[in-house]
C-alpha cells in the first residue's frame, strides 16, 4: 500500500506534527511494513497573502507527486498555510481516498483558541458575526475577516473531498463529526520519545516544555511559582522552548526578582529526554483549547506526573486514570495549590507516577501503527465498494 502524506512542512521544520510524521515514516521503513510512505511538504514557511488561499505552486507539485507516486491513499495533516487543499479535487477525480487528520480546532473556529472574550469555552461555532465580535483572540476586523474567509473556503473543499477523518481526542472528534458530517474516529497520539534514563536520580526542578506564546500560560506559571518560592525557596523551574514572548517573560522574572527560573531555549529530543528524566514533574498550563498535549505523554514515558490546565483535550483521561492534576486555566492560586500538593505529598505523587506509567502502555508506536493500518485498509475497502 502506497500512502502520500501531505503536510504544510517537511521534517526540517520540526514541530509536533512533523515529529510524528518523521516517526511514522521511520517506523514503516525499519519494521518492513506493508506501507510505503511518501511525505510531501514545503521547506519555506513564508507565503504571500494570496497563496494562503490558493497556492498554485504547491497544488501543482502535489498533483505531480500523485501522478508519479501513484498512491493508493492520501493522508493529510496540517494544511492551509504553504499547502492549500485544492489538490483534493484532483485526487477525488482519480478515485484516491483522502483521510484528514485534524489535530487542532482551527476548522471549528478559525481563531483556534475555542474561547470567547469572557474566557468561556466555545461549545458551538454559530456565525461570522459571533466569531468576529466575541471569539478570542481579537486582532482587527480586516485580519479576522480574511482569516474567517480563508478557513471557510478551505473547509468547503475539505468537506467535499475527504473520505474519513482522525483526531487525537474524543472532544475534537465530536466537534469535527458535527461540522464535517463524514465518518471518522479518535486515534490517540502515540508516545514518540523513548525512555532509556529511568534510573537517573530526581533533580530539584519543575519543568515546562512548549512554545513561549501567550496561549501557553507561562505567565500564569511564573506567577504561581513566585508564590511557591515563599514556602519552598529552594525549588527551581526550568522552561524549555522559544517564542514571541520570551523576552517579555524574562523581563517579568527580572522585574519581580523571581529566583531559580532558568530559560533553556529550544532543545532537541535527546536533550529533552534528560530534562524529563531529571524533573520532579511537568506543568502544562495552556490557556487555549488544545486537542491533546504530547508533552504529557512524554512526561509519562519518564514516570513523571503532570499538572495541566482544564483546556487540554486529554484532561478527562488524566482524571479517569488518576495520573495527574488538573487546574482551572489561568487560575494562579489553583495552580499554586496543585504544585504544593505534589511537593508536600510524596506518596500521592508516587501514586500518580505509577498510574501515568500504566496509562501509556497502550500508547506505544507499534500499537498506534497497527490501528492506523487497520483504518487505512478499511477506508480503501470502502472506497472500492463505492467506486
């Protein structure tokens, strides 16, 4: 079976999706599976405004790839930036089924955060006016209008051409199914990072891993940590990642004289392994609705529990499996309480760590790949029946 993977970017622009695709292609090769993958993406991130609506260059390149590679199936991931979905119409005319993996809420609400300006979670996207006036984040009318039109334009094409969809969380699956009216299911993310360092001694720091952007909640974390230091002056916080507000966050730390905070910048996967292995626990304080949260699984791989905000798509699983703590997003005091609970109750923390380790046993890449192969075969069989 030949599968064409379509994504905005290649693996030289690694993010969460690209890490997954790199692992997927590598696993198929190393394990001599029945699937041959070809990954299409673009190295250059910048595009002109009109190309964000219709990128003729990448559309033609994908069509050429379809003609030469002759895939049995096309699996799309993050598209809509350098890669626009117009190629799907060509694939459908060639009777090639398309699976779309939705990994965020962009195609539910173009602003993506799934929060209104009062901080409430959006349960249903009603209208353009409602989105412009009441959905967060608000930029300006022109920008928001263009964003809405682009999303609506692409969504119409995707609706008309995909055969099936996948998402990593049940909440996102429910919303996508309602919006796109096509078959689909939840396929949880696998653990992408291997653990070879469990015997390493626990270090004296709390850990954040992620982009340094407003929606990631790092400022809330810093405010909570500032309070923690009053009771636990020796605690340390390591922040891994880079982004547009890094300078602002560093100034906040300096101005408020918050001790023991270290900004480490971006780290490769090997460096991350050591950081996870030596952390007390990981904190994921996101302030926008995230479909899943790979950092959580990576922490679990090193038998580390987590504190997450209630905007993570995986929160129900965390609560059900008793593998971490959940706090109301943006609530400094509740985050402080959760951190103190783990710092002062080692037996409770150990219980969460044991549950975290058990939780990810079913999320190996091998099991994920087997499920994905079953889905591919089912979609191909269904497509042949329809044809």
